[in-house]
C-alpha cells in the first residue's frame, strides 16, 4: 500500500493567510480534504487541528508534522506583515 500523501496549500494575502489540506493522488493531482481556513479571521490552526482529528486514517505523527508546518507558515506570514517581498 502506498503511503498517504497530504499537502498543505496556502493563499498568501496582505491581510489574511488561507490554509487548506489536500490529498495527493499519484498521477492524478490532488483532491481537497478541507475548505480554506483563513487566519486571522478565524483560528485557522485550530480548525485544521479539528479536521485532522476527525480523520482516523491520518496518523498522529502526520498530524503533528502538518500542524507544525502550518505554524511555521503562519508565523512567517505574521513576521512579514503579509508582504511577500
């Protein structure tokens, strides 16, 4: 059985950052597992955590890795003030 590949996707904007979770299907692209959660409008990290916890086929290790990656990107967005340059 192939290892489950999950992909975090981001929309980087000046006043918000959106994050979503997709599943990669080799040879076919990705399928969305979540809508985009926008921070700071809502607690996108917490919404992602709740989603991950609702999927019993996502391991605890994968969940921690994805949440840590989301934290890193949100922190980078905050430090940059939403500016990509």
